C-alpha cells in the first residue's frame, strides 16, 4: 500500500473494511454508475429528481424495508459517475452470502476471525439481488457490486481520494452530445498544463467554490491535475482528497481561459490567492464531467 491510498477493491489491506459477519443490522457498501443527464445530482432534492432518491426507493422495494443511502460525494445536476459508492444499513439476513471476494480482486484474510462468516438464515441470494435491483432501476443507473463492511464504515468520510475527468471534443458529434463539451477552437494544452501545475501548489480553493456552501473548510489536497489528448478532443483528469461544490467545472473554465490566451498561466496564482469566485473562469457545462474513481 502506497501513501495509505488504496482502492475499495483491495479490502484485504484495511483493518477497518474487513469482510464481516452479518448481524442484526448490517452495513453494506454498494457500487454504482449513472448517467446524470436526467437528474439534479446525487443528493435528494425537495422538488427535483435525484439519483439518491431513486436508489433509496428501489432498494426499499427489493429489500422490503426502508433504506436510506449515504453517498461518497455530491455530484451536481447533469454530472455523470462511472464509479460511485454509497452505504446503507439493512436488517441482517436480507441478502444472502455472495462473492464478497469481489470477483477475484479481493481475498479474504485466511487467518482472520472476521473472515469466518456465519450468516444465519437468508431471504435473497447475492446474484438475485443484483438482477432484481438492476431490473427495476432506470436504464441510466446501474448497480455493479455490493459487499458487507464494518458498522462504522462510511463511504463519504472514509474516502481518501476522488478522481474526476472532464471531456471536451472539437468536432460536432451527435453521439457525444450530453456526454462531452463541444469546443470549437482548440486551446493550447501546454499552457493549460503549466497552469494546472500551479494549482497543485495550493490548498485553499475558495475561488473555485460555489458561494454560500455549508462546509467547514475550502482546503483540498490536489494530487493530479493534467490535460491529455483524447481522440478528437482532450480530457482533464484531477484527483484530490476532497472537492468543493462546482470546483472542477470552475477550474476547467479557468484553465480554458489560459488555453485561449485570455490570461497567462501565472494569473491562475493570483486568482487562487484572491479567494474570490468572481475572479475565476466561468463554470463549464456539467455534461462533460465524470466521477471516475473513489479510493478508501
């Protein structure tokens, strides 16, 4: 394990996320992906449809008990997720023993007391659960895996790294409409990468945060920020321990300004130090943004 960062598929390296015996109330991590086009983000909204609302409803139907999920983050309206984790608690015995080894990517700790599972009576087997939940979820939400974790495991607060990608294409393509941002003029990739390196020098990103958010700090530790050629377009990959609301789209908008020679790369330094959102670039459309990885 390097720098205490590991993917959820390497549970054997963690003392906390052991594969545990099912008790009266069992906590589960559920992995899903979704097309965010038709949703007002992940989190439940009062007057708008969200991914969390749909997932809670369908899980409650399948498991025949009220289910409330907690997500690993909060994606904005129209943002997609290739990898997203949520956790929920269900009455023990709701889901039968399944491939908790996660298709060969994780091995049970052979000498661990936690590895010796005694599940008791079951009402639904693992594969039936996956088929059932996916059969009643809309086509733009898919559940990939489910596995039991310790009672205090938390998909939001225990995540150590999150990675987003922002996709841009240059030529009109009906198959990329809604899944990538069409940009007519090609920006200077070298200039944008110079500016991206400057961003990694800082931790306070108030200038890229949506106003009036209820967070204790605007500090984030960015470990990766790079632009790369991707077919007939480009993709921006950024990884950090946490992100602020609207942060990635505001960063991309600012870097595009650099790529179009509207501002110099060094100007990004002054924008960050100003801590003023109005000094940064306009937020780019949500359609090109994907949450691609979450690590624990």
